[in-house]
C-alpha cells in the first residue's frame, strides 16, 4: 500500500508540473479575448465633379480722380500769406527780445554811473534824461534801428521793393522811427541820484517795454505792414 501511494503521489506531482510548464509556454495572445473580424469596407468610387459654370462679372468702373483741395493758383497765394505771417511773428519776437536785452544793459550802465557819482553829484543831481542821453543813443536807439533795418531786409526777400504792396515811405523805410528819436518824457523830472534809482528804472521800462513803450509800438507797426501786404495781394 505504501508503494502504491507514493507512485500516485509522484504521478500527480509530475502531472502538476507538466500543467504548469504547459501554462508557461502558452502564447500571450491566447489569454486575450477573441476579436471579431472587422468587416471589409469597399472604397467608394469618387464621382466626377460636375463642371461649374463661371460667370464673369462686369468690372467695376474706376473711381473718379481725386481733385486737389486747393487750386494751383491759390497755392501761390497761400504760400505768400504764410511767408508774410511768419515774418510778422518773427518781427514781434526779434523786437521784443532786442528791447528787453537792451533795457537790461541800459539799467546795468545806469547803476555804474550812479556808483561813479561824487559828493556834489549826489546833492546837485542833473535830470536823468540828460545824464543817460549817451546811453540811450548807444544802447537803445542804435540797436533798435539796426534791428528794424534787418527786419525790413527780410521782408524785401518775401516781397521785393518794386512790388507796390510795400508802399512808399520817406527814405525807403517801412518802419516809422519818429518815436525812437524822442526822449523819455518821464526822465526829465527825475534827478539822477541813488535815492531815485527805482523811479529811473520804472521810467525806463515804461518807455521801452510797457504797453505804450517802444517795443509794443514797433510790434504794432510790423502787424500793420503784414496786413497791408496781404490786403494788397488779395489774401485777406
């Protein structure tokens, strides 16, 4: 009995090992579920495209030509007007700048004259208009006359003197410089001494830069000269 049981046990062990060995040697794909065969698809034959009828539309008419906003003959007038207005604006700047600079120089020279005054000059002071007469000529009248002459020459480039629009003035001058030759009336009553310095400065500034002074006076003349030229050329 013992021998038979051992034989059966050995046989069963060999069978188990055989099954394990057979399992390990199986193809991996055998473990997967069976896939149904996909039905074969017959490719559709592409039908020939129907010919399309191309309709040619009539071409749109060309756009109308762009006309200039300003007539060519008007352009010359506008160009002249712009040059005259530029000259007028520059004249205002040059006149005001020159007069302001020269007024400062005049006051500096006046201070130096006050420092040079002696004892008698401080007690027996002459009118400021007399003491400063030379300085007024050298620092105000001469530079301003030169400035006005330069502005007139610049305007002659824009509008030559032969053009009647420039008008006629004595000695060919566009600016009336009669006011420049006058002495500042307020200085005649002011004594030239240190205690009167502030009043002298006030009178000089009023004569040169204030609304009734030389600078606004000649700026107004430049404006009138420009307006006269534009009127003569029919641009106003």
